C-alpha cells in the first residue's frame, strides 16, 4: 500500500511558466515533508521542506503548500527554467512517532521546454 | 567538505554470487539508509541504521543485509544475488535533527545476470 503517491509520472512546462508537482499521502501521522530533485546518474538532492504546523514554505523560486485536511502537498516552481528538468520526489516522515524514516513517492519527471 | 560516497559506481555480477556495496559518509551522521530505485516504484527503503550496531529492516529487505560497526560506514550485502535485484542503489545519511533531511550518495548501478 503506497503511503505517498505522485500520480503524475511526467509533466512538461514551457520555460518561464509555473510548474506544479503534486503529492498525496494517506498516513495522518506524517508531520514532515520533503521534496527532492534528481538528475540522471546522480543522487537525489534536498530541495525544500515543510512541517505539518505550516501550510506554506518558500525558498526562492520554490514554494511548497501543505493541505493537511486533504492530505495533499504541492511544489510550485516559478518561473520554471530548463535546468529544473529533473525527477522530483516527495517524501514524508512521522517524526513525532519516533522514526527518522522517510517514505518516498514514485517521482514526477519534469521537463521544462525552452 | 563532508560527503557521502558509494562504491563501486557500477557492478555486474552473476546470479547466486554475494555482492557488497559500500557506503561511507564523513558527515558524522548517526542515521544511515539504503534505498533502491526502480522504474514505477520510486525510492524504496531496504535497511537503515540509527547508530553503531543498530540495524533495522525496511520495506524491501528480503535478500539484503547490513551491519554498522562504525559511524561512517553502512555496507549493503546481497547474500545471493538475483536478477530481481538489478537496480540502482542509493545510500543516504541524516543527523536526526530538525526536518532531518537525508543526504544521498551518487548511487551504484547493479546488474545481476
């Protein structure tokens, strides 16, 4: 049973436009959420995080929104750039349950078209 | 600079052989993790460790083992390699504080023939 789901395997966006990547989760105990970016032949790199006490976190062009009632989070990239083309993973953890494990989604491949 | 390294980066082996993938981190992190990445499955947790001599099974641990004898290293052993274990393997570490983001190594591509 997939606890963290990324239902869109791929997304194409024009350069300069907004990219919106979505993630759904099922476990209401999740309290920390991360987004990772992965280029081919490299390990994932941390992008941005949000805790369950917030509903929004911004870092430059990247904003993560959390809707706890819907168990949904999204990553907005504005404006999108060709260098943003990568696979994006969301991940969730239930740290108040005493675990440091993150459960990862299946990833969304973003292609930003020049 | 602190880093996390994996070796080898590429490995081809035969069914039934024992294989060990190395992971070494210089962050001095207590937590270390092994994942495999497969198309359609994302990153799945194999084993993890919260400190020296501590090891725990993840969601896809069958056929794999780990041991943690020091802070820096968490080698992953495939006891008898199977074709289903052909995958890209990532090691990660974290310090267990704050959002506790994990730092990943560059990956090892393993092919079992």
